[in-house]
C-alpha cells in the first residue's frame, strides 16, 4: 500500500514509519525544508508545511492510507500563544489533509485524537460512545475530530484514533518520568488515585495495522489497554522496573504552580476502555504495566 504519514519524524511517527516500511508498504512523509540527515531506506519525503496548503496535497489522491499524527507537543507549560500553536498544528493540518483527499480513491484516513476528549471523569467507565468532557484538551480533541468531517462527506473511511498515554523507549511520557525516578524523586502525581489510560507503543503500532486491514472499522477508536490502572499503581510499577523508590508524591498544587494549566492534563482521571478494538478481535500483547515497562526499559 501507499501510506502517507504526517508527524512521521516524532516519537510515535518515527516508530510507525519504520514498522510500515518493514511490512513492505511504500511510505511518504511531509516535512519542512530541513530534511533529516539520516533517511530510512525506502521512505519518500515530500517538502511542505502541513498547516499550510501546498503541492504536497497533490500526492494525497495517490494514497491508500493517510495517517495524521501531526501536532505540537502538549508536554510543556502552556502560554496563550502556545495553546494556539497546539490548536493550529492539529486543526489546520487535518483540514488541509481532508481538503486534498479524493473520495473516489477508496482511501482510509486515520486521524489522531486523544482520550483528552473525555475530560476529567473520575470513576466513570469511558468507551467510544461516552460523551465528551470539558476543558482545553477536551475542546481541542472535539474540534480535531470535527475537522475530519468533510472526509466523511466525501465517503472516505475515517478513523479517529483516541490515544492514551503512549509508553515506549526514547520519547513520550517515560522520557520525562524515568530521570526523576532514577534520581529518587519519582512517585504519584497528585493524589495518585486518578485512572491512568496507557498503551505500549508496540500495541499501538499493531492496532494501526489492524485497523488498516479491517475495513469495517471506522469512527472513534480508543487506543488504551483493556485493564485500567490508577496513577499510583503506574508509579510503583515504574519504580520496581528501575529499582528505585516511588514514594515521593508530587502534590497537585505544586504541579499547578510549576506547570500551570498543563498540570491539569496530568491530574485528570480517565478510566478508558478500548471497546471497539476488543469487540473486533484485536489482541493486545501488553495488558499489564509491569511486563510493559520491563520490555521498554530492558529493550
């Protein structure tokens, strides 16, 4: 298949591109004028800026699958200008992708969203049919998903991939947490009682491939493990995996003082279940946190 990936040089995107190439697909990535020094063999780079219309859109009609991973990181303090960058990098890219797609080609659009869609929901069990929440991230996710609306109108199979916290080596949440634990400063965030929606990056990659192959799947799909855990359980598991203590809590008020509004994304509770993946027969490799962390850290 011919597959175009936006955000293909990021933490998840880089691993996905490598996985797709290894599976024999012809893979394309849109990048700005600064080309990466080392290009994976077989990967085709298209110059362009996904937040702006351009010649890169002309290649979309040739694709069997388009996977949209583009977006500025949320893992930093949010100023009003940076919140606008977070928003624009997602919404404008998605609109430009949809504008360039042709409904007559039989293409599939897999567009990233996030479990932030549900907001802070305490003990409520959340599936793809649950109502959206409130707050900046919830509103962002809702607008992000709405930006794919024209693709549906064109008759394009559209999957809204609601990612939980993706755990993997050399990036993502663990890249920020592991140093703290190694320094003996690891522990629960806030009360630690909040539900922590997560997925091993290898299961995420397998789920993307599963969705590509299963044409009947569309709409929102939760990308999280089927067995939810609380944040304090995750902290203890990471401490065990690293052989470090995990009892130094990070009080909520201190996190808000240091991180500002971004802290709310780390303190909210989301008991998310990947109902669609389960019902369609997807098999997770990593269901529990301990073997997942052992695999990542010892990789």
